[in-house]
């Protein structure tokens, strides 16, 4: 995700206008608009400060971490589905007989 898309999403989710975000971040509305439209790229420090004004934090994630996060979400889905399956407890456990 590019900086402009990230900033616009964070601003929208915070319910802020470009003008209000600029006021909170100590910059101009035109600077916010330039980044959101892709005409300019902010430094990491500037993007961090602007995201902070929306109540968000900038976090970098490795590809491995992203894969683990996705797999964790899939595991939660599988466990949720398993809980929805009908379950009838048995008085005695049934198991296969193992020849000796």
C-alpha cells in the first residue's frame, strides 16, 4: 500500500477532513492532498507524524510475519467452524483395537 492510500484510509476511518488532519498534524491541507493524490511522497518521519494525528501507528511487517498472521486468521476460522458442528458425547471412548 502506498503512503497516499494509507493516509487517506487512516484519515477516513478517523472521520477527519484533510483540513482537520492538517491542523492536528501541524501542516497544510494542500500537503495532505498532494500525498493522498500521489503527487508527493512524505518522509517516513512525516508519514508517522501524520498517521499519529489520526490515532494510527506506522508498523512495518516482514513477509513472514504477514504469512503467519494470515495463517493464524485461517486457524481461527477453522476452529470457529469446528465449534459449530454438532457434537454428541459418548459414555465410553471408542478407539480402534491395535493388534499386539
